[in-house]
C-alpha cells in the first residue's frame, strides 16, 4: 500500500482545492471509499465520492466514528466538520483519488500489463497471474477492480518490492479509457 503524509497528498490535490490541515505529518497508508471496509482507521484517508442517490460527504460522521481523521471532501456538498480532523476540500474527490494514483504510478519502473475488453478481463488477469507468479513478485487488481475507482485503488497497491503489475481496466461510459490510461501507464496491453 502507498505511504504518504497528508501534506504530500495535499500537494498532489488540485491547486484550487481548500485545505484544512491540523496534522500535516499524519501518515496515510489506506485509501478508503466505503465506511464498511476500514482496515486501519488511524492511517486512512476517506474519499467522499458521489454516488447514485447518496453523497460520500454524508458518510463522514460514520467514518469519523470508525476512527478516520482525514477526509477528501466535495466543496459543493455540505459536510460535518470535526475539530480534530483534517480536510482536503476539492471539486471532485474521484478525480483527486485518480490524481494521487497517477502520481503514485510514476514511482515505479517495472512492467505494467493492462487487461481491457468487453468480457473476460478478470479471468485473463488471473490466468496471467497463475502463469507468472512463480517468476515475478506481482501486484494485480483485486477481484474485478476495473472501474474509475477500482483502477485507482489497484494502482495505489503498487510497491517497490513488486516486479510486475497486472491491472484490469473497464469502461462504463464513453471517453473513460483515456483517463484510465493516464493512471495505469501500461507497458503492455
């Protein structure tokens, strides 16, 4: 998992974002989008993403209750402010998650294989993994994380000890693949 200080993340977030940092040296190792899946709250950054009928900003109290103290929030939606929490305020938290992932990807020179297509991405990824995992230390997309969110979270799993990455990329809407390509920067497709 990626390790950053909150200040380092703030420097990646778009320049016109608001920042309310009490603890800029806070260590971030976990990037969370779902309050039901929090593994290490004290080292987590919660991204308040817009969803169908609900907005991630409304889950800030639940994330706070679970122990998270660092948030990337949408400036266009109301959110509860806790005095001992840090906030990176932006226009589009998903885009900022992708920006952080794209910046993280730049740290690694080992080959990245992108698996795309209409059907069979996860099966092909798993077959490649089975064929290559005795030769290489491989990072691969968990499950079928191939969406705009899943690709970013997969890339943030990359570490120096890996020798190869296998990342799924899928699209739901027109013009999504160029953004995924910017994040993945594959050597092989």
